C-alpha cells in the first residue's frame, strides 16, 4: 500500500477543526469572561482576551490534530525490530515554524502595546508619569495601602481620607496608588484595575465605570501576616449619590482630616517594626 | 580491607565518620552557634531586647549545624590527611553493601540513588503541604490554620518545591548517567559530588525546623521588607536557600567539568547525547544564577542581624534591589527546570519513536540559546513556541511504542503546551492586568513546573530506574499511576485558570463565597492527585521489594551507551574507556538488533562502524 499523504490529511482536519472551533470560542465563550464590562478598561481586557483566544484556538487545534493523528497513525504495529523512517532535519519545515511563531509573538507584542497606549493603560498601573491618559478632567483618588488595609484620599475634596471607596458612574477616575510599608497591590476586580502599591512610589492607573454596582477590592501581593484580610467591597453610584456620600465623609472625618499630613504623592513609611 | 571492616564489632563501626557522627556533630554545632549568639546578644546589641527573638543566635546555629554535619560525615578526612602529610585514599566507600548509601560515597551511581531518595522525601513533604493548603481552601474562610500558619505552609510548599526541583533531575539522573553516557569512570570531583547531596539534606532539615521558630509569612519569594519584619522563623528560609544555592553551584560546576573534560575518545560535541546538552546548559545557568541568590540572602541575614539596611527604605536601602536580585535567580530557575526535562524527553521520544531526533543541531542550538535568553525577561514565553515542535517533528512517520515513560513524555508535552499558551496571555500586557498575582499565574506555573518537571521526572524514573536497580516496574500499577496522575493533574490545575480570572488572589485563605464550588472541585482533584503518588509508592514497594523481577539490560533497545552496559553497572563502569565512532541517534537505519556489550564491557565501541 503506498504511503498516504499524511500532510494533506492533517491540513484538512486542521482547517475543518479551526473553522468550527474558532467562531465558537470567539463569539460564544469569550465575551462572557471575567472581569466583565463594568468599566471601559474591564471591557477592553475582555476584548483583548477574546483576540488572544481567537489566535490561540487555531494553534491549539493544530496541535490537537497533529498529535491525535501522529499518535494513532504512527503508532508501532507489527513485529518487534521495526524502525521509523530516518528523516534528517528539514530546513523548510523548521523555517516555516520559526517564521510563524515569530509572527504570532510579534503580533501579540505590538497589539498589546497599541492597546496599552490607546486604552488609558488598560487599567494597569503606569508608574508616576502615565503615558496613556483619558481626555478631560478625571476624578483623582489616592489609594494608600498599608498593613493591612486600604484608605482612599480625595485631593479635590479637601484631602479627606475614607476607609471605603465609592465612585461616580461615567466619570474617568485617576487612581494614585502608593504604600506606607510593604509592597501591596490594589486590585479592583470588576473595574479591571490592578496596580502595585510600592512605598514612596506614585503609581497611576485609570478606569471609567460605565454601570453602577459593587466591586471587589483585594490586595494582590503578599504583604505579611494578614494579607488575606485585606479586602473590601466598593460601590459605583450615580453622580448625585457620590456627591452626597463624599460630603458626608468630609463631615464625618473633618477632625481627622485636620491632623493628616498635607496631601502628597507619597508618604514616608513608618519606622521599621516587626509585624509578621 | 572491606571484609575486615565488616568483621569489626558493631559499636566499633558506629564510631568514626558516618551519618551518626554527622548528626551528633551537627546538633552540637547548632547549639554552639546558638550559645555564641546569646553571648553576643547579651553583651553588646541592646536592639534585641524588645523583640525577644535573637536572630544572631539562630543564624549562627544554622551556620554551625551544616559545618558540624559535613565534618561528622567525614568530609574533613581527606583534607586533614593531606594536611598531615599522609597518603590519602583516592575514593571513599565505593565498595560494600547498603551501608554506602548512608555516608560519604564517591561512586557517582551511589550518589545518584541517594539523590533519588532524598529528592523523593522533599517532594513528599512539599506535596503534604499542598494537601494541607487545599484542605484549607475547601471553605471560603479560614478553618484549619491561623493566618500565620497558612502562609507558612504555602511558603514551605513553594520554597521546598522550588529549592529541590532544580536538583531533581540533575541530582539523581545526571549524576548517575552522564558519566555512563560520555564513557567516563567517575565524575570530575567525586567528593564534591557527595558533598552537594549532603548539603541539600542539611538544607532540608534547617527548613523544616522553621516550624519550631514561628514560621515565616513571606511566601517562597521572601520579598523585602517582609523578610526583615518576619519572625525569626525566616532565618530558616535564608539558610535553606543559601545551602541549596551552594549545593546547586557545586553540582553545576562538577557536571560542567565532567562533560567538558571527561568525554571518552570519539565522543565529540556533535555526538553528545541531548540529555548531556540539557544538563550542560542547565549547569551553566545554575552556576551563574545561584551565587547571586546566596549573596542576596546573606545581605538579608545582615539586615536582620547586624542592622545593615541593604533592603530597608528607612536606612537608605531599596526593597526593589532584593526583588531584582531574587529574580536574577528566579528567572533562570524556571529554565533550570525546563532544560534537563527537554533532554530527557528528547532521549525517550527518539528511542520510542525508533527515529532519529529531528534536527539535532536545531534542538541543540535552541537549548543553548534558551539558556542564554532565560536571563532576559522579555523572551520568557517565546521558547515554548520555538522548541516543542521539533519533538513533534520527531513523531512524524515514527513507529511509536506506548510504554509508561513514553506516556509521561507525551503528557509532559501536553501540559507544557497548556503552560505555554497561558503564558501567552500573561505576556500580553493588557491581559496581564487581570491575571497577574491571581490564581491564573498559579495555574500557569504549576502547568509548566509540575506538568513539566514532575512528569519528566517520572518519565526518567520509569525509563532509567530499571537500569539503576536492575529490577523492573510492575506495568499495570505504572499505568494506573500515570492515568490517575495525568487526569487528576489536569482537573486540579485546569480550573485554576478560571478561578484566577474570576478574581481569586494567591496566598489567601479567605475568598469570595461564589468561588467555593470550584475550589471544592479543585481540592478533591488535588487529593486524588496526592493519592496517585501513593499508587507510585505502592509500585516501588511491590516491584523493588516484593516481586523483584529482574529487568533486561536494554529493555528499550536504546543505542545510547548507558544501556550497553551490563545490569547492574559495575562499580567502575568500564574496564577500559570506550571509543565512540557513530552518532547516538541513528534509529531508523538498519540493522538495529540490540547490541549487548559483553559483561565487563572492555573497550567496546557501542556504535559500530558506520560513518
Ligand atoms: C500535588 C500537587 C500540587 C498541588 C495540589 C499544589 C497546590 C498549590 C497551592 C494550593 C498553592 C498555594 C496557592 C496560593 O494560595 O497561593 C501552591 C503554591 C505553589 N506551588 Fe504548588 N502544588 C502542587 C505541586 C507543586 C510542585 C510540584 C511545584 C514545583 C516543583 C509547586 C510549586 C509551587 C510554588 C512555587 C507555589 C507558590 C508558593 C508561594 O506563593 O510562595 N507546586 N501550590
Ligand atoms: Cu497588602
């Protein structure tokens, strides 16, 4: 029996599988992924993951088809001493593979960079001098991490410091994340925001909430004994409720606000102490 | 000489340099350091008075423990007798029975077996910790452990695994098989080889002792400033990793020296087996990276004891410096795991596909290039795309035989592919915002490390242990082990990707209650995964102790030199150094009848004349 064209068979199987699987993944599965679409940043991350999944699906399909085929068709049959066909390295095959993988990796790199610049940083921390900013005048919120809680400071409301976080809907927010002691990370899951909190560093991240509701806040970097207890629930509310809430906070914390350090992009850490 | 030793009474044999003396002197050394530290503490450093935790004492104890231990084991015998002008013996305990395994032995095959068991014990402890973590995560709020103990267990698990996995393949398999593959009678530095093993054991003891000193809440990364705040249980972490680093460096140097200088005539670089290439490039990485880790850890130790402030903002230092130094080690570490595993799978897949390794040169260059690249972060995930396909190509029109080692190799490939694809998401910056620091990362690195390393480790065990012990494994138990392990592994770590995306952070015992069902699923799968290891242990017990069926000398019909030797391998491997005159991977070119080397293996050319 002449050797069938394994190459053509694999090609056909692969194309068939990709044509079926890729739209299924891209249209049905991917848009439902977390973190959802509560902010434009979160929605942007879902889009990114969808694109990446769209690329990864045909690659995965190629591997699945190749392996299933090879493992079934090229398995050992017949009597014992029996050898595979000696094929030395084929330059064309190797070249194709190198070019293809390089292209995919390059695409991912370029795409990621474009998205980062075009999309107000996709919710990630951009350091003290952000490159990708939203247009207009964002609401500034300073996130001060310390062992083991976050507090929020609003410079445009007299520098009041609050233990919980509420944000107005449809308004760009500019987070300034910093820490008083260890390295923490401010993660507001549904907002699609994650920014490391380093002592003495002003780490800026943006988000624009597009719907009201609650979101989870967690510390995402091990920061000592009670790292696991560093979580809270925040609220995205209408602009009027936000104004009412922040006025209330200003009144409530007025005595404390008078004693705080003047508003600053970073504060000196506490003197060293053992807390672990 | 040997029989004379055996005739001595038991009490006489217990006196002298051996494991017992090592333990006694080690404990004595610890208490000496502890005492010394308290002398210093009491006299000069008032700082400690308010913390009630004397880091100086503990650090000195941990310093003198391994020193006493290796002296007791007999490592000082050789330098001492040289210093006294005596004629030293050129090897130690190479002849003899089981006793060789409990002391200093310069036979690389004995050291390989010691490593195998030692590493197994480490993995076992690390695995038990994993079971405890998963038990805690069955519920969304802390049930079993307080916050401190939970973090200690996570840190013990992570550091234990990361610490030994770099030696997990080099220790047992490179020590045992590299000399056999390149036609050498021993390693370049046999005493150093033995030392690396015992240092690793001392490191393990030190690390586990952290539970007596309050543990440490820093995870395996031990970042500043947590490492300075931590209780003095963190001193165990420092000395564990420092000793592991020392052991790794010496192991790497020894392997490099062996492969470079001790190849038999005709074993040109172009004929060096892939496994040896993997070992060589890994060793290069270990030798470059591990000393940096040791230095960083010593600096932490100074911060904690001598009041320096390398990593403390309050004293003008920088915590990021520690992070950077740590990842200078941590990054290559990932490849330290990958490269020898690739070497193993290349060996096994060619033998089982009965086919020449596709593109030996390309695999080779990528192996070396990966080693170099691994020092640069950006290329972190490219290698996955670049290397695996060659193993795929090796399967092309092969004649694949599904033995247990082959199954483990294929599973390795599968897991590694998933690890690579998930790395694709992590390397994409926008997507990284939601995945970084979450269980997504956890899933990713368990797929690459556990799916990569541990599966390759078992492939190597099923492939080579029949040569090492001369006994064969029970095939049925081995297959049960494989399938339970493979399925449970995927059902444990696959859902973690979803958990991560849904917002589950790492290193916490408290999580949102809507994540509980998935966490229960993962925990139960993890317990099954743990149970699959018991199947393996049962197989070892049954095959190696109870049934004891002898293995063939060359069951896989490999052409590599180690398989041409008789089983068990004679103490000095070869009577005369062999001469190589053909490539190691000439499968698929008849004739291929297995070529047995006559017992005693004198002057064989294992790859007979074909040019
Ligand atoms: C039985 C198999 C295993 C299970 C069920 C398991 C499970 C886990 C779990 C639940 C965590 C803690 C997650 C967290 O809360 O952050 C963890 C962390 C970790 N595991 Fe494993 N693991 C296994 C095997 C391994 C192996 C074989 C390795 C490496 C060789 C490994 C390396 C690590 C590392 C480095 C960490 C991070 C520790 C840290 O955050 O400091 N694990 N593992
Ligand atoms: Cu924190």
